[in-house]
C-alpha cells in the first residue's frame, strides 16, 4: 500500500500521480471521484475512504477484504484495482473507470432489456462470477447496482466489500447482502424467527 501526501495541482487535489476531478458518487463512508494520470492522462475512478469513518462504522475488515480480493483479480468483466494509496486520514483506491454507470440505472431508464442484450450481459456476469469462484472468492452482494457498464456496454462487477474466501466442502453462514435481492428460501429462514418475536410481542 503506497503512502503519500495530498498535494494541490492548479487548484485541484493531487494524490500520487493522479489529479482528482468531479465526484462520481457518494457512499456511507466515502466518495468516488474521477481521476486523471498527470502524465498519461489515463482516466481512473478513485474511491476515497475516510479512516475515521470506516473505523467508527466498524468496516475496516470489509475494506481490507475488498482490497485483498480485487488485487487478485484480472478479468475483463471485473473492475480492476490499479493501486492503493494511503495517507494518515484517507485510503485511496485507484480503480478502472467506466463511463456507462450502473446496470440498475440503465434498466430504470430504458426498461426491460431485449433477449439478445440480456443474454450478452448475463454471459459476461456469469463469466466473472465463475472466475471469482475458481479463485475461491464469493461476492455475496451481486445486484444490478454493483454491475457497472463501460462505453461499449460491457458488464463490470464492482464492490467486493462483502466478498469472502470459501473452502471446498464448507458453507459461509453469515447473513449479508441486500434483502431485496435475496432468494425466497434465504428470506424464509431469516423471517420466521422475526415473525415469531413480533407475534410474541403482540400477545398471540
């Protein structure tokens, strides 16, 4: 993990060899900005994680897992992690920049996809998932919001914050991910104890 200081470059923040530009998105414990290499002009996405926030939200392990797993991967349909830059206040993840936004937003804007487009994107996503599984990594939060699109409308899986390593013959038991995308049988197992507690409180 490279360590460097933030510098000002003609009114803009510079981190390492990258000049930071507009904000692409804001999350719970950080933001993503577009960056440009000062020499090559290559565009990247820079995820900025505030150390104090990630400690207070107890997600240090989540961030460490994401960095560890992304460093392993080189696949055309998984977002690339180029470099991690560390300062006393922030962690900067220099990543592949894709201009097409989230698959979720694309579907909301354009409605349902036709069969040909759906098949192509599905093949790309499955190829990336298979690659992860062959490297014994499970994503655990795969959803349209975490699939990005490049300028050619190719799928790129992102956000490996909930990912974990797995072993042959063993199951991961942590309940995680987004409930709206969970399989019914998973929700069933979670919901039954909760319903029981609610009925108990209601006096049934």
